[in-house]
C-alpha cells in the first residue's frame, strides 16, 4: 500500500506541475514581462517627446500633459497596451480551442467508441451488453485529482459521467496504479468478490450508486506518457459467459490499437476537462 501511495503522490505532483504550466504559462508571462521592459526602455524616449518635445502637438497650456511624471505613466500605458491585448487574444484562443474540442472531438470519440463496441462484440462473439468508456485524470482542487469518464457509448447512462473515482478505486484505479510503462492492460472479473486482486479497492458508496451494478467483467487499458496517465479505456460486459472471450489476446490487441490511435486526441480531452 505504501508503494501505491507513493505512486499516487508522485503522479498528483506531476499533474499539478503540468496543470500549472498550461494554466498560467509562466514562461510566456516571463517573456511578456521582458518584452514589456524592453519596449518601455527603448520606446519611452520617443513616447515622451511626443508630449514634451519642441515639436510636440500638445499645447503648452496643457500643463498636466507636460508633467514628466504624468508623461512617463501615459507612455508606459501606451507601450504596454499592444502587449496586453496580445495576451488577452492568446487567452481567448485557448477558450475557443477548448470549446472546439467539446463540440467536435467529444462527439467524434463517442462515435468511435460505438464502432469499437460493435466491432469487438461481433468479432469475438460477445453475448452481453458491451459498454465502452474513456476516463481521464481530472483536477477538483489543489492536489486533488480523480478519474472521471469523459466519453462513452450510448448504452452507458449519463449519470455515470458524474462518478469521480479515487486514483486507486475500482478496476479503473486498479489499472491506473498497475501502469508503469507506456501502455498497460488489466482484465478483472468483478462478479466474484473472492477472486478480486488483493490490491483492488471497491467503489465508494457514491460511485457505487452511479455506476451500473450489473457489470460482471471489466477490461481496462491505460496510456502513460512522461510518467503521467493520459487516459484509460474501459470495456465491460454484464454477462459472465463473456469471460473467456474478454480474455482473448486478439481482443486485447484491438483495444490497444484503438488507444494508440487516439492517444494524441486523449491529450486534448485532458486539456478540455481541466480547462487548460
């Protein structure tokens, strides 16, 4: 358990660092500050001469605009406005990107999950209700991260989108902690509580109420990049007769193929859900 806690803490710190860099863009802020300083230093003289120079169009009677202190303040504002507008535009571009992801990529991924569900059900002769969902780490507050479903097939209830798993909770959390390489796949039969892995953590009461109680078997795949989990793909069935088919390595290969194909898209979903 101590090893698991170390993994969780290390990943949360990594998530917070990534979140901070994307949310607040400190390097961009530093460059912006340096640019503003250079602009003021190099342009302050020209801007000041507009107000106080011999050929200034400002009448001498306007003494307030002839004051060196006032002129300096006005000059700094004039030089800083274009840079500030540029920063504002960058923020607006980010908002528009996140909205584009929500309106276009989420439906496209959900459609792809539907196709994957139909394909594996037919190809591997699965008997149960085959559901597929995509999960990502989501920030709730400082140093508090959960795993949350972001895309799903139509046979998954919308209420399940509200479930917030701890990073070690359920099959999703179990797979999350088992992932130490680029990709990991875990197959868990949850129909028999006596055969669950020793490190398996049952669902909390809130999540137990939200998640379909008839699930028998779960197959989960996780993608790891730069020591951070990008996302997890879960396939579940409500029929124990699918046990053998769900453990077919060819089916596992199909699931891994999907995850590798859409790995970069999962990054965009991470940005959308965490508003960065």
